[in-house]
C-alpha cells in the first residue's frame, strides 16, 4: 500500500535550535527531497514571512519531478471574512496545487489561547477550507492539538474534524502537537476517528516522548494514508517524527510503498546532504542512515558479522545506501583488523605475511596514542602502503607557523609558510588563517591545489582534539587529533598524534589529502 510522505523540514524543521535556512538552502533541500521522491514538501507560510514568500517565487521557475510543494498557513483569524484574511490570500499567491492549513481541535486552546467561542472556531475551519476549495486548491487540514483536545473534550475535537470534512477538505491530519501522547493511546483514538470520518487521515507526531517514529509507523499500519514529519527529525524541542527512519521501517519491514521503486537506496546520501545543508553533523546513531548504524566494535560481533552479516545486523546496509564499518580498538583484536583489510583487499588470505606487518604497525601506533576507531581513512592508507599500492603525491619539505595576538585588531590570528615538492617542482607558499592549523591547511592547499584541482572541493567538516596523558605532563602532553573531511559527497576521517598539537593536526591533514588523492587516482 502507498503511504504519502509529507516533509516539513523547511518550516517545522527550521524551528529547531541552531537552524537558519536561507532561501537557497531551502531550494537545495526541496530538490534533494524531490530527487528522493518525497510526495509533499511543505515550504512554509508565505503570509507570515518574507523568506517563505521569496522561496515560493523562486520555486516557480524550478522543475520538480515528483514532489509537490505545499503552502502552509492557518485558518482565518477570528471575526473576519475568509476573503479578507491576508494570510489566506497569501496562501493563494504561493500558487501551489496543495495547501495545508492548521486549525484548533482543542476546546481549551479555542477558549483560553485564541480567546474565541467554540462556535466561531468551527466557522473559521469551515469558511477557510471553503475559501481555499472555491479557489481550486487541494486542502490538507492539520488538526492542531487533536489528541490532547480529544482527551479533554472528545465531542468537540471530533466535531472540528467533521466540520473540515463537510467543508470539502481532502485529507485530515491528526497532530500530536505537544508530543506527549503514547502510541497505544494514539491508535485507540485514531480508530475512533475512523468511525466518524470517511476522508483519508494522516498523522503528525512530535518526539517529546521519543516515540514519534513508533507512532507514525503504527498509524500507517492502522490505516493512515499520510505521514508528516521532517526528514531527519529536526524540529522544535525534541523534534518531529524522523521520516528517514519511518520510510525505511515502512518499506523494508512492512511492505508499504513510500518512495518510487528503488529510491530507498539513496536514503543515506540524501540524509547526509540535508544534514550538510542544515549545518548539522548527521547524528551518528540515527537509525538506518547514521554513520554508526552498521558499525561493529566488539570482537565477537565483528567475527559474527564477518561469518554472516545477519548475525548482528537487522538489515543489509546497502539497502539504504549506508555502509558497514568495523571499528578498530584493542577490544576487537586480530579478526577485526583482518575483516577490515578484507573490505579493502578481498582476496587476501588469512596467513598473508603482510597482514602481520599491518597488525604490528597498528599496535605500535596505538601504543603511541593513535586510535583508528573513527579514522578509517588513515587505516586504509596504512593498508595501501603495506600493499605497495600507494605512491606519494607530494612531499612536505618544511613548514613554519607564526601565531599573533591579541586578536581584536588582527583579521587572522596566525600565518603559515610551507615548502612542498610535487614531482620535480618545489613550491613555497604562505597563507593566513584562524589559528595555525587553519593557516597551514590553506597554505598546503595553495601549494598543491594547482597540481590537484580536485582538492578545491575538499574541506574539513569536523576537528576533534584529545589530550592523552594530561595529568603529569600538562602542556607537553600527547595530543591526538581526528579530522573529518568531505567533498560534499563522501566523508572520511583521519588521525594524527604528536606532543605538538600543530604537528598532530598536520599529520591528520596530510592523511586526509593523501586519502582523497589516492581515491581519485586509483
Ligand atoms: Zn509540528
């Protein structure tokens, strides 16, 4: 059975702490959702906000293949005519085939928050829907605070839905606006609603009890046709229902159809893209799409997965475009290292002497403070080097950094000079940066970027510093730096260790660049 997926990342998602979408961010997200085949993308309220209005203007010139854009607003204000309501008029100006309006289903909210009569609220629902229908729109009605309203005043809550249905609304969405209702209650109430309403019903859940995914999945299993949420669960407070997990659950476990056939394999890529545009790191432990969703660390688990992936994985990661990872740590032991090497060179035999060399190298480095868990790219480089597959792309002959301060008057706090050799060319370059590592990064890219333009797309997406034996040696302590780099499509992590934080960072940086160049030139 087909389930309609309705994404409101652009509005509800934008309510999340730390998110601020520009118009071009919004267009990019809408395009990403379109490529994946999301049915509806709700793009905000053209009546309430200039940015949203601009979005709809720009969106008119963009061709969407699958997605239909939805303008979002509320029922008319109290005591005026629908045709005089500027927000409803703005909804029409957005010029979308579909609109979604929210209205009150809770008598408490009607009487105490918007301060009007129960009857006037019903008129607001009725007249707003009729107005939009007369103007040729398909209308979704979001019944705000429906479940809380139902629990306090069941007759009235149902009456608001009946009013919407009678006014010609196309679909009614039941909202758990405060996110406090449990899945069993939701289903019980939903089943009662079904007895009263004959148009299709949808669900809009918030994650305040951590159950928005369960609620949405159960609602679909109990006859809801539409699921509203945000692609990665972004939203106010604890967020909205996480559509990426809901889609995977419904398609892979319950045989529903949410996306066009085959598109679910792009789920992880789209999740990464949307997190990137939102300027968030994708939650490592997100179901299905997180970078750890198929990571194995305990030695026995790794051994098991290596023998048969079903032993510790609920699905195969490639179904959602994610990948399996074996994390290296002392816990994992030899079988992990071999399993990891086999991912890179599948034909290597267990008794190949190069494996022992690699394991010894790793042990030695780990003893010196390295950790390859979370630094897959550095690990891979060690393997390629041991197998004689890696040829150096450049050599750093010398570098210097100079810090300066206080910062108030200075545009940059540091500069770096670097001397590198690429083939027979010796390059000397310098650059400024925010701190010595940034300056070094820039100077290095400037020096080798003209030989390897592919590096222009690469940037650092995360930088972590860990002091290893801080207690005794304080500022002389060993430092481990892990950096994560991206070219917009893939992510890779590298590690560097030194008594000197700049050198540790520089080692991680060199690994990152070498890894990218190796991948490109393989
Ligand atoms: Zn919401």
